[in-house]
């Protein structure tokens, strides 16, 4: 196993000649240490080289580092392929080529080139991720790559409508601006989650993290629906309180289908997904193909072939509970689980019946007129 770093350093008249090789060497040292730690599956050692100035990025990198303890990359190289520069803000930037592979990937090594920022903390250069451009709105920070400025404007234009609608549905709001990161490619989005992530996705959000999207032109309806879905996640996670590690633990303890069903319901105004879910759930019910809840409860253990059940069946169940007991009771149900209650305990607390009883009622309702 070889960890290699190639430096492409061109002289620039405006920069002292001796300063750039020294800076490149320092940045390479940081990248070298990160790669070594990741391949060793050493999360603590990896995080020693991550910048701490952006809270969302730090939380995302902690999740990234936690995953390498589960599936460590067997190939990871970082190469500086542009001359590093120091800006007026004191940050260093350079283009970095990242090549990696993981034991759960059967294909060729994957590769990215990212214009990267480095932050000097306590005399050492720390990895700060992509050097983003930024566009802000009320309660929103949009971070985007070059070429996505028009889409960033569209996000800020639609945000007030999305924000108001989802907050009304979840009867809550954040006490800080929501960060949205718009990645230029699906590959970079997946690598930002963790190196072993392989399934394509529309968006991503975890407690304390940014909403992650692909920064490519798409329909307005899709953009609104995916933003509403991910913001629904953010508001659900916020029900767990300000302690992010505890919120992560409780969110991961909630059934995955509940989380996705609630987020899908929050986005239904823009996606109209409920009508489709009703048709599909009826068909599954008629042909005895509904998923067992236990099979779609844990994100890491769910068969990718069953992902559709997580969203479609989850939406239909959450919508049924919301329609039957009301929005506030449904939100108490979510808050109960984000406060540490089990699914059954939260169901009893919010709906005054066991989950098995509610599940039986839901199944009986499927064949009835909507």
C-alpha cells in the first residue's frame, strides 16, 4: 500500500520563490497524515488535521472519520496539483487530486479534483474542505462551487416559501441559519459523506450537518421538493436539542423509515409524492409485498433493493398517523423518539396506543377509500 503525494509547483512572480515550496511541503504533510490515519482506520488521528472554524464541516468530518472505523479505505492519495496560495484572510488554497477505493467497491479507483482550503490553527495547516463561494439569505447560507451561481440564486429565491411551509408542518424552526452545500458532481457529494458511500442520492442531511445537494440545473419542482425534504430532516433532528452528539445518537436510533417518511411528508406540497405512495402501497398490500418494518429500520442494515420501501411505505404510514391524530401529535411522536423514547413508547405517549395496534389499523386502512 503506497501513499504518494506529487507536487506541481510553478513559480509566480508575485509570490516569494522560497515561500511556496515551504507552504506546499506543509500542506502535503497535513494531507499525508490524513491519508495515513484514514487507511489505518484511526478517526482520532484523522481529525487532528481537520479545520475547526466551520461547525457544519467539522461535524461532517467527524461522521466521515467515524465511518473509516467501520470501512477504512484501502487506497487513499492526496496530490497537490496547483501551486498553493495564501489569501488576504490568511487561508491557503490549492487544487487537490483525491484518489481512493474501499473494500465495498468493486470498480476502479475513484478520483476527484477539488479546490481546497487550508486553515492555519496553532501554527499548523488544517484541511478545510472545498473552497466554496457563498450566497446568503434570511436563515440561509448557500455554499456552492464555481459555475453554480445561478442555481444558488434560485435556492435563495425559493427558500422563504420552503422554509415557511416546512416550519409550519413541523411546528418548529432553527435558531441558526441553515447551510446548504451544492456539490458539482455526485461523486464529490458521496465522498463528502464518507469514502465508502456508493449509492446515488438526491440530497443528504444529518444532525448538525449542512444540507448537501448536487449543484446542477434541474426542475424547480425537484429543487423545492429536495430542499423541503432535507429541511424536514434538519427540523426533526433539532427536536433532539442542542447536544449534537446526543442528537446523532438518537437520530440513528430512530427507525430510518420514520425519518424519511416524515421528511417526505414535509416535502409533499412540492413533490406530490403521497399520491404515488398511495398507489404503490395499495399494490404492495394487495400482493402481500409490504416490507417488514424491521427490514427498513436501520440505514446500514437495509438492503439497497428495499430503499424504495423506506420512502414510499414510510411516507404512507407517517401521513396516516398525521391525518388520524393531527400534526401536533405526529410531531410529539417524532420528538419523543428524538428525546430517546423507543418507537413503541413514543407511539403510546403520542397516540395512546401501541405501535402494533397502530400498524394494524394502518394496514386495515390501506384498502379503504382515501
